[in-house]
C-alpha cells in the first residue's frame, strides 16, 4: 500500500478536483484552500531569489482548510525547531571534537539524524494533500488513493497523467 498516491500533470494544465473535501470527503460547498510552493530544479538552493511560485486551490471544508494550513505551517515550524535545538544544544558539544575540514558534513549528517523522526512521521502519515512543482510538471500528492484516482480521471484530458 503506497503511503501517498501521486498524480503528475503538466504545469500548464488547470487541475480539476472532485467536488468534495480533500481531507474528510464531505461536501466542500464551494470552499477551497490555497496551496503554494516554489518550483524545484537545479536552482532550488536559490529558491528565494529566482524561484517561480506555484499556486493551486483545492476543495476543502472550512474546518479541514484550517487543519491543512496548520499542518503545512506546523511542518515548517517543527523543522525549524529541530534545526534550532540541534545548533544551539547539540552542536556546541560536538564541534570541538570534529576535524575542521569535515565540520560542515558532520553538521549536515547530524542534522539529518535529528530531523529523521519528523521525516519518518511525514512519510508514514502524509498530509491529506500536497504539491511539488517542477519546471514542466506538478505532482499532486494525496493520502486517499480513491480521491487521487478520481482526480486523475477528471484530468485525463491533460497532455499526460501519471499516477504513482
């Protein structure tokens, strides 16, 4: 069983979503939640300078829209807290024991170890909806496989539709 079901569509294609909440599957009553992300590519490390944003509106009832926003913002905050705790509490105790030429690599490896519980949580308990934008395509990631299949079917008129 996949942890999330991804549907890949061309970036230029305007996605059509099923007319129900992406999280609880109740009637969304025309309400939508706005999802925004940067475009990923070789220039990703320069995102905030040169990156193109990508925005999509996904059907979500008002309660679930707040939960989706909270989860997306909470993910960023948790990542920043883990990084801050590592650099202020752990790294000063390790820094003096690491050879100068490899300090950056050791710091990155230790950061990944500190972030691994959160990364595993996000992998095994994915958000109800997420997007990843590339230069020519967008991955729409859904926790509910049936919702993803219906989304792919509604968008079958696109140049290509790839479901993972």
